[in-house]
């Protein structure tokens, strides 16, 4: 699932929870100021909570008996489109559906922004045509139009011809409360809330609640200075029904009935203020429900699940001390459908121990005691399972070991397996895995087999999306010609291997940040297979690349011809040489080019400098065709400097 969609889902769920708590618990209370701050703060928190991952804290707390209930709160990790192991959707369809949803949401936001700007424009035109009658701290404007009195910012607008002097006193006092308490900020926030969440009805309910509660606050202040409550209510009825500007605080807010009900309502006892204490567990619930959420999706690698490894050396006490757990899911590489009835034979030291078949969901699970090796190696040092006698699908094998069960990387596999005919068409085994520590470090008791299956299915959507991306690329680019090809949101190399994503991978050319197009341009005339000396890929544990480095020059060269040295060498005093120069200009250290990302990339120390020489002109271009200056730095004895030129010749 795309991070943007996952965020919108969690934002919507957060706003829904905030709205429901207000309407079910707080709305009928007369603590209007408390309600105001609840609506503002918690609607703002709904935007922030999806970014907060409390998984580690929850894990620590839940180890105590009194906090185990936290683990029972459902974790809203992501919402899969279909059950991952039984999907019938074509590979490209899932991606396009999410993309369409993103475009629809953004299109709606654009329309809502236009609507908001239109209301701003209406207000600006109305203000230009209004007559300023008081330019004090709070400005008063007279209008010639038939509009309801309203306030915005520090200004109050009304038509004096539509109201009696005694009515204007209450009207101005009502709007004065809005101005003094800066209710305009609340109104603008409610509008922004609906701009981003235009598709969420609960966002509109919060908007209505914010505006209505502001009227409750202003009405209460007026009635504190008003002897006749009925006269004030008649005034409200008189101005009701007049069209209002959506971004202002209108005196005749349309929900007149509810305002009158709240005016006649008995003041809530202070005891009911304790209900606001329940907003704390409400916040805890949202944080717990969104654990392992968006913070994971927008991390370095939003397309591949990043797993915490934690303390893998300590084996859970409720597990057999010497047991091997083998589990995984096998899917058809072409259709991503589960492969049922696939046989897996477990072997140890060339002896077949057990054969297990995948179920209808492609899932297999084996728990067996570890066996001591005859060679004296630790228990279960070599456990191996493989398929035999499968006619349709190719054979598949994977090593397992007891000693690595919770140490290092050992996982439960998700394998996309091609048929024999599909392999001829270029399909390969595509393997993903979930670390065993992710399950066992949190395991306490229960159904191990079912728990592992649930974990794999939970992560399946990410794996299927990436696998389908690889398949779609191979169909679109059977013979990629560029060093890197951008396809959808992924980068592929000439071997048709996925190396990273557009929000994960950074490219470097000759030590500087660059685009993948710049690398393609720099190597457009190079052979199809680029020498590994010109490239380096900084791979993460998941196999994708966080950084990719390329250089267009050799990292070292044979000593140059003597003719190039004459007139192109300038020796410097090593004791006075400024090392900061090497941070700005290229240099070779003891015969090897130093550049960020490739090679040793060393910076010498001041006391290590033996010789500092500046190569210029043709000599510099011998080492790098694009440079007219390059430094030659020596920190070792002359006999230990690689391919050292005869620097005595330049004198």
C-alpha cells in the first residue's frame, strides 16, 4: 500500500474516533471552552499520530502483566486490497488502483482549495465595499447588503438598517466574543480540516461541531449580560436563514434549534469534567492502534518492510530449547496465486527425514527436534529442505539450521516459484523473508503455526507489489539499454534487477550527488557491462540500494610516461599544506584515487604527509580526462606507493 493512502486511512480513522467521542460523550455538556480545546487539539493530533510508532514501548510495557491488554488492541498496520495469498488481480492492476485513488484525493483537495479561495475572495470584496465606522482595537464595518452580522479576524460587520439599536447591542457583544477569543483561527482550521479530508464525513462533522461550539461560547457570554433570554432567542430567529460566508463567524449560525436548547439547558455539574480524563486513554488507544505504522512506511525503504532485529540471542522460554521451525508460503511467480500440494522434503546429512505438502494457501510448517551432527558441529548445523518430483513447478531448495534459528538472519520465506515453462520465458525464483526474531521475540504462548501464517499474510501485500513490479518491468523492457531505467517508482539495472526506489535510492557520480539520467549520459558510450571498478552499490539488508556510486575515471593507473611530467608537476611543502584543499579538489593517496563512495575514501592526517605534489595539464588529464588539476599525496615510503611516477624527472 502506498504511504499516502495508508496515511489517509489512519488520518480518517483518527478523525472518526475524535468525532464519535465528542458526539457520544461531550457534545451535551455545557463545558464549551473544554470542548473547544478538545476539538482543536485532538483533530490536530489525528494528523500527527500516524507518524508516531510506539511499537518498542508497547512491547516493553506488555511484558508486564498489567499492560498485556495493550497487545489486544488491533494494530492497524495496513488495509490489504484482497487476501494476499488468494489474489486474482493482475499484477499491474493493484498499483494502478492505488494511483487512481491518489489522483482522486488530490483532485478533490484542489477543488476544495479553490472553494476556500473563492470564499476568501468573497470576503475581501465585501470588506472593500464596507464602510469603516470604528478603527479601534476591534474594527466595526457597516454594510449596505442584506447579510447576517458576522465577524472575521478583528473586524465586525453588520447592516445597521436591518436591526434596532437594542438588537445591535446584543449582536455586537456576540461578535465581540468571537473576536476577543480569536474564534476565526478555529473556523479556518475547520476549513483546512475539510480541505484535506473532503471525502471523510466525520471531518465535516468535526467542522460543524467546532463552529457550533463557538456559537455556544458566544451565546453564553451574551446571556451573562442579558436579562431576557427569550428576547435574545427571538433575535436569533430573526436573523436565521440569511446566507452566510463560510469562513466567518455569522451571528445567525444555521443551527438555531440546538443553540436554543443549549441556552435552556441546566449547567453541567463540575463532576462531569472527569469525562475529559477519558481523552487520555483515547489518545493511548490511537497510538497503540497505529503502532508499526507510517513511521515504517516513510522510512529509508517504504516499499520493503523494515524489521527490527532486537535481541536475537535470547530464545523465548516457552519454545523447545532444541527445535527447528521451518515455515513459509510458496506462490506462483507469474500469477502470485498460492501453490498447493507442493512437496518439501527435509534432509539432514544426506538423509531424508520428513516430507510436508503446502496447504491450499501455499503455506507449509514443520517443527522438529534439532539433531546433533556426526561431525561434532552444534545441534542442527545443517538442515536442508528441497522439492522432488514436481512436474509443473521447478525444484526449490533452502537451507535451515538450528544454530541460526534466532541468531543472525534466519527467516520464514515467501517464495515466488515459476513453472518449468515460465522459467524458459525468463521467470526466476523471487524470494522474500520475514525474520524469525520478528515473531519469536514477541512470542509468549499460543498457536505457533497459526501465528507465523498470520504474520506472513500480514506482510504479503508488500512482497506481491514488489514482485509484480519486477514482472511488469521485464515485460516492458526485455532488453534495457540504459545503465538504469526508471519504471513506475522503481530503478532497474541492465540485468533487469530492481536496485531501489525513487524515494529510497540516491545516485552519486564522481563523488557528487547526481540523477540516474546523469549516470546514463556519462556511460552512454561505455560497453554494455560496466567494469565493477567504476561502480559500487551500497545495499541494505533487504537487498535494495540506499546509495549507488559511479565514477568515469580509473581508481588507479600505471605510472605515466616521463614526457607528461615535465612542466606539469608542482611540489608543495607538506608541513604547510592545508588539508582542507583535499575536501574541495580531487587527489590520489599513495597511488589510489580517493572519492566518496568508492574505494577507501581516506583523508590523510597532517603528520602522515611525506610528499604533496600538484599534477597539472596533460598529466592531470592522464588520471582524469575531466580535470586540469589533481593532487598526488604520499604517506608511505616511495617503494610502497602504487605505480609511483618518477617525480625526480620534473626537476
